[in-house]
């Protein structure tokens, strides 16, 4: 595998007379991927992003981006990083296009009206370019924040809760925009509370809680390792107890014996195979069923399960 675009080792942040926000984080980000960092409020997501973007001074560990150590070569690295923070930060009375030009100038880049237009058009902001930002909707203001972050053409883009407060339609539109950025070669790290956002877009997923990384893996690999299968058989007639022919399966009787529920598997496809075998054994045993519903674990269920396991271990 190629060298990572971002390498974090043993990153720590402890506030004076306060909590430990980061407790030794190790993380490698691949060039060109979308990496979703999931975690509850206070998990350390924003502190981690702030450490890379120069907004937070870590108390330990190292950060290397594009092969350069941030502590020694900050100026060169920072010019290649973009950040869209949670909080809206711009002059609300200024025009959209002036704020985007200003952001480009902050990095010492010459004015490039063609590039500014391209960025604004990609985010459906060109028709709003001369509008005062205060007149825009919440979703459009969020797009202006992304445009400002893209004005200097960063290679690595951080999106901290990019669709917070955005309605469903705009959220889906912004997912498309983020995917287009990745297609152009931008590496994207996003934090999100929307599990479906990570499930929709991310190549890899990391779970952080209480300042520590619990898990990092390809999205498909996480689903394979931690996913589970659940199946519900609606029986034609109720059962008082489990017959010996199916008692060895991880099943329970519910709804007065009218529903047989299977919960099992290990994410490798075992659950689907067992459900098929269970259906065959029901037929052989003369147990008729009138309906069958199956479902695989969602990323949200896996995420909640990991946090619950950590709470139990604490």
C-alpha cells in the first residue's frame, strides 16, 4: 500500500486541570479515500481534527501529513489542508463570492476568478454569488463554508459534521458533492452523527470514544466481522415450545408462539446460511410458516454495540 497521506501516532491532548480529550490516538489515512470518524458528543472527534488543522496544541504524539512533520513544517502542510468546521464562521454581511476569494487569498494564492466560479458552481452557489451571506438558508450557508475550504484547492479536506442542521434533500445533495470531490482526488475525513452518512459514502470507518480509537477498518470488513442476521418466521399455527428439530438454532418463540425469531451469524454469511437451513428444517418437521422477514445489521447497530461493550468494560 502507498504511504499514507496522514499519519497520526500516539496523539494526546490533556487540558490543564481538565479531562483527557485524546488518549494516544493512532490513525493512518490513505490518499483519495473518504474516511468517516464516528463517535458520540465529547468522544474527541473535533479535538482530533483541530490538532491536525493547527487549532489545538497536542500534549503528546506526532502528526505527519504529505510526508512532513506538522511540528517542524507547519506552513507547507497547512496550505494543503482544508477545514469545514461545525460552526459557521464568516462575515454574515459580506457577499458569498468575496468570502470565497478572501479564503483563497489567506493562503497566499493569486486571485483566480475561473477557479472561484468553478467552486461556486460545483456547490450550486454561482447564482447566489452576490448575495449577502445573512440572506442565505442554513443549508446554503453550510455550502459557503465548504466553498471557502475548497478555495485554495486542498489535497486533504476535513468536514466536521458537514450536514448538521441540513434537511434531508440538501444532505443527499451534499453527499453527491462530497463524492465528486473524492472523484477529483481529494482525500476526505468527515465526522458525523448520521450513521447512514458513513454507510453511504465512506470507504473506511473509525469509531472513537473517550479519546480512544475503538476500531478502524474498511466499511465492508466491519460489516463482515461484526454484522449479524435477524430473521422472523410467521408461523401458521402457534408453538408451545421449540421442537427438537430446531432447538439447536439461536431461536426464540415470540408473540404467543406465532413468531419464531432467529438472531445469529457472525458477519461472514453464516447467518444467511443458517436461516436457509432453518427454513428447510421447519418444512421437514411439518411446521408451516406464512411469512419470512430477514435483516442484516446496520452500521448504526454495530456502532452502538461497540460503545456498549466499551461501557461494560470500563
